């Protein structure tokens, strides 16, 4: 590679197509123009070379704790997924009576929706429950687990973490909700009783469809949003740990380690690699239309 | 001369290669143009001045760019180079895969390589990052680079980590004899003779007496986002409202044409905004001569040959201040605006005012532009670059491997391997 700026190479020092350098004193100053013929070689490099280049003008310095607060949304979605899976495992093993989930679900949904639409929703879901239960009878359980895991990962991947508005969510968010509902259907079809299926589907609707809306509106309603984000995160983490504890201690360890990684280590890495950032701007950039 | 872009395709690069080849041939050099096939046009063709054009059969991927095969083109390329006893290989345009491959093979064969960059790239989006990496690879081992403006030089030096002394700035040019002003074409409906008299007569005696009634603004560009058509859509209704005697003629086609048509419908400007669609290159002069003012709203431009053509036709130019445009014309022939609606309207207001005072003499502008840019001058300067490239010391295989290795931590190794394989293929071909 040839050096960018230091020390011109000896063979390049001879000017290309121009007067010898001796007359430098009398010559008019070089100007960055093409329409006049200047008494300088075509490969002349003026002092003003790259003067208009700007580096890192739009880069804002990230504060570690700000980034930590931003990661709360990721932790929340992660916890929501873990809670959902834990609830499924409890229902599947029969350690929790399905009536509990049913009641909890009904209350929350009724609170969120108007009474009429809530009634419609319940009837629909209740009617669909037997179908859902038998839906994947012919498919091996291994395929179900695999697909459910992939769909839950897709939910985590495409969730709209960024935009704060509850009306203009970005496209992949719908993909995220659909993936989560698909995995809910898959898991629900593995359950034994109609009540369990109904309860799990309710929980899925709440956690993946309605809860993000609630979080967004809370964030919009209360500034600074850090308070609500922190509050929700703490509540969700406690819930998730409480649900995971009876299942296995290893799962609790993994879960808390993941939360710690996302909340503390990832922001640390992001902030520490900021110093390598080199953003170059100059007159060659495509102009942005201003108003 | 190697590039994917050549006639019958139309554009700035094509014209550049054509005119440069013609002028170089006229100066006694042997020039061969190598490009890919265009439709049924395969094989060797001759241009009027005896320049040979090789249309190499090659697959295309997108928009006249040949499929990058890395080595597929080498045997044919070597055949051409040996047969024509070529000394310098001159590649054009960073988009052209053929140009990159030709430079790599030329260096392997120990020839001199020169590259001309015709466009500007940012550093942000994925396509720029990829193209920049490719450019860095090709330009790791090159004798000289030519850019069309100083801004373009800064850009290229940054993109390919070059030594700025190895980069020369040689602007584009215009055949001014093909772009002569003809004010009688400006307003066919109004009295031709009277208008003409005002221009031909000494300007001072008429300047404040006879005012121009109707002002025509010409726009000629591809109708795409990069040419700032969104700005145009916003500016035209405002100008039409403010100046009832102004009309627009827009030549060119592209995806943004629909937006212009919608704007025309919404503001009921059908009789004042003419959309001509695609214009043949031979008709551009007639289009330009219909106007008093040329409006360019580009968002990025390395040189902008359109404004030079317009100025050569005696039009007052209004342009956005982007890329290399500020270097192209002196301040009294061009009015600059920032790429925003309000500022363009301000510049247009000033330009229309100047035209109304009849303060612009098209023939004077034409005379000055024809002194500024000529292909003969470009060819002479390119000749200097070739001479300088010929004087560069020959580079050994080890040194070349080291240069390619400098491309990057991983990319460097890959580049060195590609080069080494190229070398082996060359040795096989030479057997």
C-alpha cells in the first residue's frame, strides 16, 4: 500500500506536465478551480488539500449509563419470552392449575380492551381452542420444539426496540408478533386440556401483542422514560426468576447471566469501541435536501 | 482504454472515452478501446479517426456492467494487448468490472496502468463500502490516477488510500462547436428579429431599454433522486407562482418523472411546464438553446458536464453547490444555491432578475467557455500522465504482493492471493 500522506515517493516528486518548481515564489496562489489554467502541475497537492474534510462531526459520545438504560428494552423482551416459556413448562408439567392462568389472563385483557371487543375475543379464542389443541397432533414433538425456539428467537430479533411511538411501529415489529403467536400456537397444541390451551394463548396475546403497546404508551406518557423502563424491567426479571426457580436452578443462572450480559457488558463493549469510530464527511457526500 | 461504458450506450464516461481517444489518435498515438458487447455488436469496429473498438463477448449483470469473472477475461485481454502492442492500459469508472480486471491483468503483464475516476462516493452505505474496497484493491498497484475535479481527487485519495502526488486532476471537456448559442430559438412565438437585435447590438445601449418578456428555464438530466428531482418538484410551483412569465422545459426520463407529472397536474401548470422525456444527445443543444436559464439541482456531482454544455449554449446556470460543481464555472456565469428549496428559489429569483435586465450575452459566455475547456487540452494533459506512467520504475512480483497485502488485514491476504493466481495464469498463457 502506498502511504496516505507522509513523505512523497521520490519518483512521484517530479511534476507532471508543468513548470519547474523553481518559479514557486512568483506564481499566483493555487486555486481550487478547473476553468482556469494554472501554472501548477496536474498532480499538484495544495496545502488546502482535504481541508473541507470533516471527521466524526455527527458522532455523539455515548455515556455508559445512558446505554445501560437503553438496554432495558432488550432485557424486557428477553424476560417476556422467558416468562412465556416458563408458563408453558408449568402448564405442561401440571404444576400450576390452568385456572390461575385463565383468571389472570382474563382480567388483564378486559382491562386493556373494551368490554365488547373483549367478549368477542374470548368467544373466538374459546371456539378455536379445541382446533388449536389438535392442530399439530401429526407432527413430531421435536419439530415442534425446534420451530417454537426458532420463532421465539425471530420474535426477539425483529422486535421493534427503537421507535417509541405506539402508532408508527416499524415493519419488522409485525413480523416479531406473528412469529411469537406462531410459536404460542405450536406450544399450546402440545398441552393436554382445553383450559390450558386457552390460558396459554391468552398469555401469549398479552405478553407479545398487548404488553409492548402498554410499554410504549407508558414511555410516551411519562418522561423521562427511564423510570418506566426500569420499573418494568425489575418487575419482569422478578417474575421470570420466580417462575424459573421451581423448574431448574441452571435456567435461573443462565437467565440472570444473559440479563447481566445484555445490561452491563454489551454497553461496556459498545462504549469502549467508540474510539475506533472514524466517520468521514466532505463535499463529495450526497447532499441531504434541507428546508 | 478499457471500460464497460462505451457507445452505443450514452453518458458522460462514454463521451469522455470517445473524445479522449479521438484526440489522442489525432496526436499520433495508437488508441484501442476495449468494451463489452452491446446487443449484436461483437468484434472489432473502427471509429472515424482509425480508433479500433473491441466489443468483447461478455455476460452482463446490471446496467451495462459486465459480470466480474476475475480471470475469465484474461486470455482475450492478453491477446488484444499483445496483438496491438499496448504500452499503457487506461481504465475508466469505478463501477466497471472490466476496468478493474484489465488493470490487474495489465500490471501482471508488466504494463503501465492508469485509472480515471468519474464519480464521487460517500463512505456510509453498503454499496459505497464495497466499491471502495474494490477500488482500493485495484489501485493498490497502479501508476497514475486521473480525477475529473479536485473534489473528486480528495475523494479518491481517501477511498483508495493513495499518495495524492499520484493523482492528477484533468477536467472533462465539451465540444463547444457543437453547443453554440442561438437566442432566436428561445421564444419562437415572440418577435425573433427584435430579440435578436437586442443581443447583436452593443449591449449597453439596449440593456435598460428592452426588457425580456418571457423567461424559459431548461432542465436536462436523468429524472432520478441523485439529480435532486425532489427539489425541482418543490421549486417549480413556487417559481411559477411568483413569476407569471416564466416557463419550464424539462428534458430527460427516469423514475421521478411521475412526481413531476403529478406536480404539474396539482398546480395546473400543463401549459408552462413541458416534459419532453428522453432527449437524444444530438438534440440536447436544441433543447438548451430554447432557454435563458439552466437549472441543475443535483445532490452529488463529480464534474457536471451538463452545466458546461448549458453555459456553452449561452445560458445562465443556476446550480446546487455540491461536489465538484463550484470548481467548474466562474462566479459570474453560475449562481449557486444550497440544496434546499428556499435557497434555490432565492438563486432563481436573482437569475430571472439578471435575465430580465438583459445583462447576459450568450455569445460572450460561449466564447469564454470555449476557451476554458477543450478535448485537445485534455488529451495533452492525459499524454503527460501517460509519459509519467511510462517513467515509473518496473515493479517486481514481491513488491506487488506487498502492495496488495496492504489492502487490509484479511482483504490484503485475499488480494495477494488473487494477484498470485493471476500471475500463474499469465505464465500459463505465455507458454
